[in-house]
């Protein structure tokens, strides 16, 4: 009986001495997306910190509309590029909407009243250049309108936008018909 008690005691001590790092999913050097209001910026894990990560973003990243220093675990997701993504509704009860690289999408943003005074919303035409496995798309601006370009570079730029973002509601409604 004594060896069993000793074994159990040693096991408990061993488990208690392990670091509580179960919340960390990524290692330094892993490619990730950081979530800022459903706009994702692609970067690399530089280091693990208290309850999250320090992320390195390439120079061409942007705009980053959240402080780009430390990212809490729940705002960092792994990055993997896929050729297409099926947006599902109601657990498959409604028809899936398919998005593929090279397709054209329309984004609709509310305008910044300080920059554009005469339009409440602006439509932006863009081409999908990359899709992540979580359903975020990277897009290239196609619209020639200077107001559309200014709004695009203010909000999306070289980042990824979630397919469930409010700016894509009109596109999803058009594709679901």
C-alpha cells in the first residue's frame, strides 16, 4: 500500500509542477492571423507573453486598427491558405455559399463623415486574392472611385476580412438568391 501512496503523491507533485501553458497554441515563428473587429492581420508569433503573444507584422501590413503590441490568446488564430471556402448557415439547413480565389466581391462600408460628406455608404469592388481556413479573405481593390479607395485603405488594406463581416452582408444576400 505504501508504494501506491508514494506513486500517487509523486504523480500529483509532478502534475502541479508543470507550467500552466495549456492556453498557448502557437510557438515563436508560427504564422497567425490577429483578429481586430473581424479584420485579420497576418503576422508571425515573435514570443509568448503572460496570456497571449507578441506578433511581428511585415512592413506592408495594414492598416492595423488595434494596438499591435500584445495579443491575447483569443484574438490569435492559426493561418492556413485554402483555394475555396464554404460559408455555412444554420448548420447546413440553408444552402452553403462558396467563395473562391479570383472571384469578385462587393464590400459595403459606412463612410467616414469627416472624409465623405454626401454618401452614407460606399460600395467597393474587390477581387479575392487569398482565403484563410477560418473564412477570412484577402482582397485586391478594383474600384476606381477615389472615395472607395480611401475607405478601402482605411479599413481593409492588405488585411483579411471575415466573410461574416457586416461589409459583406450585401454580397452574401446577393449570392444566397
